[in-house]
């Protein structure tokens, strides 16, 4: 199993589901919160998009995450989510956001990369 080793850091979480509504979001939140607790990450803010496709251009919750990162980049160290598909179903969409986060000194963490 992969583990992380670092001092406590602050994170923003993003949750998105195209189907399954609030139950799918609750499961994602559980996974992210468990991950953050296990790795000493202080989860201080979260946003979600419910019933929004990964292919959709408009993701209001993700837009609020981007805004928070751009305005408060010194506050946060990580954007955490269950997997890369939460951001986008396309490689271009994923890379656009990862590069934006990186530009502001924010690392993207995907829970799926650190689980069993």
C-alpha cells in the first residue's frame, strides 16, 4: 500500500457525480475524509457537483474550487478527490485543471492512487 509522509497540510476536496445523487457524494466524502485523516491532512473546504457529467463544460462546484485556489493559494496545499474522473472525463480537461492547480502551488491528490 502506498503511504504519504508529510507535515499536516490544508486541503480542499472536490466531489462530483453524474448519477447516484447525494448517496454517491456521501461515499466520495467518506473516502476523502478517511484518506485525509489517515495522512494528517486538514480538510478545510469542499465543493461538489451533483448530477453533472464529467464531460460537461459547466461544473459550478469545480469553478468554486478553482476560484478558491486562485484567490487563496497560500492557504491550501492540496486539492483532494477520489479519482481523476471527478475533474473531467477527458485528458485535456484533467490536464487543464491540474496545471492550473500546480501553477498556484497546489498538488492534486487522488485517493485511488493511495488505496490498497
